[in-house]
C-alpha cells in the first residue's frame, strides 16, 4: 500500500466518522468562491466590508455544519446505540429462556 493509498483511506475513515466535516469544507469553499466571483460586481461596497461579509458567511456555514455534526453524533451515541444494545440484550435473554 503506497503512502497515497494510506492517506486516502485515512481521509475516508475520517469522513465516515464525521460526515459533516467535508460538508462544512465544501460549503466554506463554495461560499468563498462565489463571493470572490461576485467581487467584480460589488458596486460601491468597500472591499473590507465585502471581505468581512464573505468571512462571516463562510464561518457561519462551518459553525452550522459543526453544530449539526455534534447533534448527529449525540443522537447516534445516546439514542441509537442504547436502543441497539437494549434490543441485543432482549434477543439474548429470549434465546436463553427458550
């Protein structure tokens, strides 16, 4: 396995663990790219104001993606996982009583 394959598998493992990280990154780069494209047609808006708006939008998207990711992770850990454990325990006790 080459170093490139190891890096790719490490990236894919991270994506599976935290699916909202690449979503946040994609949104960040999309917003920055769009706002840089719109830089030509900003009208009489100052450059610093335009860049501040771009930064706030991009950071807002990333923070939103992180928040949704944390909520999703908590849902998996505190709701889905206990249900699966309870179901497995019930199946195990049902098999023992037969």
